[in-house]
C-alpha cells in the first residue's frame, strides 16, 4: 500500500503545534519519560527497622506486636478495642459472621464497590442486595438504604468511597429504627473524620484495609473496630480457627499446650511482621492524609475550571481521607471516550486506574442476580466516565505537575 494520504493524516495534527502538545499516543512527546506509578506505599527506615527487629525477635506470627497494634489503632480511632486480621475482606467476612448473617438474609451493599463485601455475603449463603449511590458524593445515603430494606435485611455495608465519609449519623438512625446493623467498609478511610469523630467509631462495626495502596499499609492487612467488645472478642477468636482466646500464647514457655475450638473459625489472623510495620505506619498516618489532602487541593485548583471534567466535591462535614482522586470525563465535550483517554494518559507516562467496575457488570453477578445495565444509573454513568489519578504521599511536586500537565494536554487536544 502506498503511504500517500494515510501518512498525511498521521502527521497533520503536528502542523502549527509543538510536539509536546501532541499526545504521545499520536506521535508527540510524552509528558514523562519515566513512568509515574498509580500508587505506591511510603516506607521509611523506621518501618524497615521495625520489621527487621520483629524478624530478629524470632516471633513472627500473631503475638505481642499484633496485640499492641490493635490497642494503638483502637486508641487512634477512638474505640475500646480492635481485632487485627489478614485483610479488610477477612474483616468484613468475620464481622458478618459475628453479626449472625446467614442463609436467607439480605445484606445491602453499593453496586459501586470492590468485590470484598458482595463476595463475602455470597460465601455466607446470604443475598447481596445492590443499591445505587448519590452521584454527587458516590456514597450511599440513608434514603437509598432505607428504600432497599426488607424484613430479611440483616446488615448494610456503606463504603466510604475514595475516603469520603458517608453521613453515618443518618445511616445509623435508619439502622436502629429498622433493626439493621451497620458495618462500615472503611477500606479507603483510615484517618477520615465525621466532625470530630473518626470513621470507625460511629458504625456498629467497621473494617479497614492496610493493603499496599491504602492510607497506611501492613503489606496485606486489615482491622475491625467497634464499641462492642464482645463482638470484637468473637471476631478475634474467629480469625484464629475459633480457638479459645489468646490461643497463640500456647506456644510460649508459660502458655498451656491445651486449646479448645469453641466454634469453627477461619485462618484470618494478622502476623507480627505486619503489625510491626503497621505500628510504625500508624505514627505517620495523619501526615500521609495531609499529603494526600494537599495533592487533592492542587488537582482541584488545576481542574476546577475545565468544563470537560467533573472533579470530586469537597467534604465539609469533617476530614476526607483522599485515598482516591477520581475525575469524570464529559463524553459530549471530547472526541475520545474514557478507555481511549486512559490509553493516552498511560502513553504520557502517568499511571491511572478505575474504581470500580460496577458489581453487576461482573459475569458472576450478572449471571446469578437479576440486575442489568440500567439498574444503577449513577453507578453506571460514573463508571463510563471515570478514572482515578495518582495521589500518594511520596509524589513530588514535579510528579503532581506532570499529572496535571498530562490531563490538561489531553483535554486540550481531544476537546471538541
Ligand atoms: C471498598 C473496598 N473494600 C474492601 C477492600 C478489600 O481490602 P483488602 O485488600 O484489605 O481485603 C477494598 C480493596 O481495595 C476496597 O476497595
């Protein structure tokens, strides 16, 4: 085939424009040569030393570091106790077991969600009842929850999406009035506040994630907080096979060899290496959140006047944790769709992601439940338009500038 008109159309946009204005996807120069990862943990020498000391101590599994970490997180969140587990997913699962969720029950969960809560509901033989979110906040509201409650509803699991706290007082009021327990999914929300109260101190029970990308990390890990100490004791027991309490001590010189299984539990415990890292990270969790807040403010300043973008609203009722910074693209104002925009920004050297593919779009949920496209308009519209930008404490000012430059460059080039 002769090159002729094809090679012409490829080079045409370069006329009158600098190569730096042309997207790398169209043959221009990328904003960055070195790829900026979408997320990465902030690990200091103290974190490394803390884990190394634990390794040298010879005690690696659940033990004194884990118990200290539980006390430290409980005090940080403002609750009497906490149960450390292997992941937020494990925490959500165990909290539902402890709340008595079982066959025939319904559990309300947002469709704009990660798989953890809906999958755990399925594991318990209960039915996940999906609901839409408020398009402005991307959180569920008391009203949305109440409209989905039936006599079979046992638990509702609001997600503090992206680190923005749900309006928990209103949700708790509905829960109390309708006899439904509230289990907060605070995977994104360590360090977030509702007024002066921390997320994790308001719901009946709350699960946090310490996965590598989260507000602080233990590598993999999670914790459950509550004011109900009996519930926490049961969750702690269930996380270690359902053994009688403090069974881990049976390995110490003074501890007894004897243990009892008081109910069939799971192997979901945190270990002391994770907890040692967590103890060090917890000391910096407010600094991490402040760094994220500062990045969100820079993005807001740069993006608020761009008509093709919707940016996250501010949270005036306390403190946002800014785990995610999602932008939404207006398809009527751009010549490319969201997926092509993602490919183009990756070509600029900027890592991005999407949170989340709606639960009812996944094959298992599509095939086993009667939801379809159109069931959750706010969730679906958001999903079609959204991408999440990098936002983490170790980003430099130059990194933040590059993200802004890449977004602005692509919007200019592909704007209608
Ligand atoms: C909303 C939500 N819930 C739960 C989880 C699960 O966290 P973990 O990986 O600690 O199980 C995630 C993970 O990203 C999440 O986004």
